[in-house]
């Protein structure tokens, strides 16, 4: 049996060099960076959960492309009483841009996820959303639009919205109503 070797000038060697060049060039191209996966995951996340979260983010991003959905950011205020739209402006980001900057971690082992009614959580002003693992993935499979609404709900918290008041159900209801789910 003959071993495969590269020969000077062989088509395989030329293809290898071209692939190496493109791999090196890729990160320098803005379009290559824009196509990176959204969201950014922190730590190990089960592939099933990762796929569910990615689908929910894709739906949420699509909905943020519609004006009525953007109204949810003016409907709520942060702890200092500022509309969340002002917080977006201060960050110099659109709602979609801010959502794509959020990181996601699997919070299934966090104390907050021990409550069976919790599917995802974050803290006001935080840039990481924690999803409650397979519980979130199950919801996303059964009701992808509700999963996307929960991502947008957590986005509002990441912009400074507290909870109680408003109640969690009120926030999600506003997202569902405003984003036409």
C-alpha cells in the first residue's frame, strides 16, 4: 500500500495551500465575523440545548426586525426609571445588536433553575443569559415562539429591567403581544 505524500506542484498541495490561505484570511473579513454563531455560548452546553437556544435567538432576531416588537423597549424602565430605549442608545446599539452581544450559559445546575417554573434567567444589567438546560430545550421544541419570547424577556433584564414589579408574566405577556407571537 502506498502512503499519500504531497509532491511539489501537485494539485493536492495547491489545494492545501489555498485552504490554509482562506482559513487565515477568514477572520480578517467582516462578513466572516458576522456569520459567527449567535449567540455566543459560555462553557460547555449540551448540543441539544445549544440548538434550541440558537433557534430561539434566530426567531427573536427576526421579530426584532419588526417595528411593533421594538416597542417593548420603550414600554419598560430600568431601576433608575430610564426607558430601556435610552439604555440601548447609551450602548450605541440597536435592539438586534444588543441581543447578539448577549452570551448564553447552561444554568441547569444553578440554584435559580431548581425552581421548575424557571426556564431562563439573568440579572439586571448582566450580559449573560442562563438557560435551564433541557427544560428550556423541551419548551423550545414544543413552542419555539415562546422560547424566543423568553429570550427577549431576558434581554429586557440585561438592559436593566428589574422584576416584581413588573411580574415575570407581565413582561412575557408584553413581549408576546408586542412581538406578535
